[in-house]
């Protein structure tokens, strides 16, 4: 019995090539649970792993796909039995361990989460690591005092995966949402997700000239980093928090410490990969409760395994809008 997988091979000249291949189960890595994958998705890291690897992939051939949702086929762990619906994000699956761009995956039971009530496998992958991380960011802002009514919450990289889900969640929770985008053509899309204000990227990607600007934002979910994050820190309201999620605009932080010292601004680091199980459950339950599924559907672009090499290249160029859902069957 064979199944389909997107396999990345390393060629003799050192480059990589991703193709859809027939695979046998005996080639799957070790793990307690074998999952019949239904859907996967495309995150920024997937773009790296489908292409040259970005230092994330160590051994080839490799099956990428940092997220998947599907049904347990076989399990050596008492927590899971055949037929259970499960979702996986993080744990370096799709990077160090074979991932979800295949009709079957084998992983550690500790890495799985039961699919939350009220969410289908397809919807879970419309959320994926990007949406899960957006929810972690919103939870972190709330844990540090964000409540609706304090003023607009800024979302950077808004038309991307993390940004789109963050806009939809924050708006559904009753926040005013200001969406930063470098793609003016996405204004209608972002307003439909709930953004009340569109901020052109150029307004925020200049380096800091004054460490403090007027107090504007009650919170921020930042997918961009770099000069934009540095600017935003100086525009936060007194004691407001920024959840630092991504580095789409750069890993540097050309900032001053003045916003921390004079305005008590908090910079909160968000990691989705090694999140403890209890917090994963909490985030998925919040997603089921607080992310409007009609808005999630509006973000989705459907794809197949064969589309992944192109989509991987597109996401690295910041050209994917919203969330891609990959039907691996
Ligand atoms: P996407 O590519 O879908 O979104 C990134 C968005 O950032 C783009 O759509 C674009 O938005 C904006 N952008 C791209 N390039 C630039 C630039 N040079 N300057 C300013 N803005 C830019 O990626 P994801 O949403 O999946 O991921 C976003 C970031 O979050 C990535 O860096 C990713 O690695 C990180 N991430 C981190 C996680 C964690 O655990 N901490 C988990 C998931 C993702 P627009 O067109 O609207 O301007």
C-alpha cells in the first residue's frame, strides 16, 4: 500500500527539489501514533522547508508540512485510538521530523492535540500554526491587561496568515483593529475581517527618529519585527503590550529602551513550537469560541500537494493572502 507525499530531495549541486512521490509506510519516522492526514497548510516556515531549507531541515529526503489535521489510524499510546480526530502544530514537525505534506504521518503522541469540539479538520488547518500563534498573541495581550475599549489594537503584516487571523479574532472580541499592510489592494479583505483602520506599511517602516511618538495603540500583534516593531514600541499607550510573533520584515530590532522605561510598555515574546499542552488546549478552545468561522472561510485559498512548491516560494515573497488549506488527498 502506497500513499502520496511531497518529498524534498537534495540534488548533487546542493540545491533542493520538491516533487509529489509515492511513499510506503515503512519509510515513515518512528512515533507512537500514525495519522491519516486530511489537510495541511502553508506557513512561512513551510516556504523555507519546501525550498532550500533555511537551516531548518537537516536530513534529506524530507517531507515538510509543519501542521496537519486528520484521523488516528494506529496508536501505541493509550491517549489516542483509531478514529480520533487530531491536530498537530509545532514540535519541529515538518522541519526536523517528517511533516504533514503526505497522506500519512507518524509522530509522538505528546505532540498531538485532540481536534477541539466545533472545528473540522479543514477549519483547523485554515487556522494552522499561523492562526494558533495569532490566538497565543491575543491571549498574551489579554493576560497583560488588554480589554476592549482602551483604543485601537495594531496588527502588522495584516494580510498574511498570522495577521489575518489576529484581525478577525480581535475584531470579534470587540476591539478596534488597525491593520498595517504593504498591499493596498487588500483593504476590502481586511475590512471584511473586521479592521476599522488601514495603516500603509510605509508609514511605519522608517527607522526610529524619536524614541517616543504620540500614544496611539492599546496593543499590538506584530508579525513583522525589524524597524516596524521598533517604531511601534514608541507609539504604544502607557503600559500597553506588543506581542512579538514574527520577523517577516527582519530579525533586527533598531529600538531604544525609552518606551519600556517611560511608558511601561511590555514586549511579549510568542513561541508556538514548544507551547505546553495545557496552553495549546486553551488556545484551541479559544479559537473554537472566538474566531468567527465565516471570516476564517473568507481567508482560505484551497490547494493540493502539487501546488506546494509554488506556494512555498510565494509565501517567502510575502505574496500569500490569508491562509492556504492543502487537501492532501
Ligand atoms: P505570511 O507571509 O502569511 O505573512 C507575513 C506578512 O508580513 C505578509 O503577508 C506581509 O503582509 C508582511 N510583510 C512581508 N514582508 C514584509 C516586509 N519586508 N516588511 C513589512 N511587512 C512585510 O506569514 P505568516 O503570517 O505565516 O507568518 C508571519 C511571521 O510570523 C513570519 O515571520 C513567521 O516566521 C512568524 N511566525 C512565528 C511563529 C511563532 O511561533 N513565533 C509562528 C508562526 C509564524 P502585508 O502584505 O499585509 O503587508
